[in-house]
């Protein structure tokens, strides 16, 4: 489906056919893709999976990331890599032994770009001597591709992963994140401090891990979308509410579980030039190790009542 839409956008069937296949970033592993439109271009902020250097990382055969790249594109086919924007060595609070730069997000406010990223904190005195636990940090730039300056400390009051930030129509910003379940809190206008205590979002499935929230608004409805694992691999599901903090009601499945055993899926949803897209990941380039993943894109369609049609992955 993505190919057909891209063809109509760029007007070049052969280019889209030749180069528009998944996965879209082909020279490195990219996971947890958050796509945003800034200044008429699409910017992609994924995690950057690598193989753990000998003896490093949170645990053997686990997710391993030491930095983030940002990519941009005008046609969703050709992507420019702007290089590393934040690393575990450049964020002062991050424990650089943990290689835990997991799923990020980026939003713009008043001409500044706020890049949110989870990572393991440096151990603090009196706590687990090996690890400080996951916090969420912010790095700020004047342009989508950086340079980004990380804050000294992670956001106070958050222990969790997978940040997603929504700036509502009235200017109030919300941060969503996960730690087994999904939480929401208001952000202050400075975008780096909480303005309310995080609360767990209710009415989501009781059983199974829920993580990777991505929230967006369309026609007055707020969509809380998230990966949920009940069996072996994650399914992309969603709930709808009338306000950013809910209440939300479960509305369905966006993408079914992977039949090929990639445990995680993690996504974002974006409208670009009149078409909605689902960005997600799969282990296309690493079929035997599902912690080295690659970004895919497929078109996404809404029904007249606002529900989302299930997306069937476009394979290579
Ligand atoms: O990429 C590391 C973790 O895997 C993310 O934080 C989760 O959402 C899952 O994709």
C-alpha cells in the first residue's frame, strides 16, 4: 500500500517501485521509529541497535544502543542521515556502561526541538550499585537535526522508558511513557519538568506487557497507540479518548503479532502531504536475532467513524 501512495506523491512509479520497499534505512539497524514532520520534511528519530561489544550492555543478547541518529526525507524513499545527535557519552546523567538508549521522541515548541530519550541513570549512592534504573532525559536544539544539548539530569519524577510527547491544541504538553503499564503526566511550558504527578492510564488490557505509547490527535479524538504482548510477540493496539489524559476506551488492533517471531514492535503514526503512515520495526536484516531491528513504513487509513484500519506489513 505504501508504494502506491508514494507513487502518486512523487509521480515516479519506477523510483518508488525500485526504492520504496521496506526496510527504509539500509546501512544500520534502526528501531522504535518516531517520525515527525518539521518544516515540511519528515524527520525520523529511531533507536540505533548494535551488537553489544564483548561483555557490555544491560545483559547478554539484549537490546544494545549507544547513540541516536536522525534521518530526514521529503519523499519517504530517500533518507539523509544527519549523524549522531545524542549518545550515552554526551548525556551527563547516563550510565555509559549500559548501552540503553532506548525508544526516543522529538517535538517542536516555539522554534526549539525537544528530544526525549530513555536510558539507565548513573548509579546513585545508596541504591543498586550496578544500575540507577531508567530515566527519561531531554536534549534541546534550534533545528530538527541538531546540534542537541542534553540536560544535566533526567526529568525528575519519571522512572520509565519509551517517551511520547503530545502538545495539545491549547498548548498544554503531555508526556506518556511506560513501565509495565502506560503513564501520563503534564509537562511545564519549559518541556523539561513535570507539571503533574504521573498517573497510570486506565481501561487498557489487564494482562501482558504494554509499552511504547504513541499519542496523537485527529478530528478531536485522542489516539493512545501502543505495543502489547499477550503471547509471544507484540501487537500494535489502540484506545481512543476525548482528552489527552483520557478516559480511553480500547478500539482495536493496528497491526497483528509478527508471525516470524520478532518479539518487539514499536511505532509512530504521522500525516504527511494528506496521507497517514505507520512507522514500525521488524528484524528484516537480522532474522536470527530480534534485538537488531529495522524501520518499516506502511500507509495507514481511517474509517469514517475514526477507527483505524488494520495495517498489513509490506514485506521486501
Ligand atoms: O528498543 C528497546 C525497547 O524495545 C523499546 O524501548 C521497546 O519499546 C521495545 O521496542
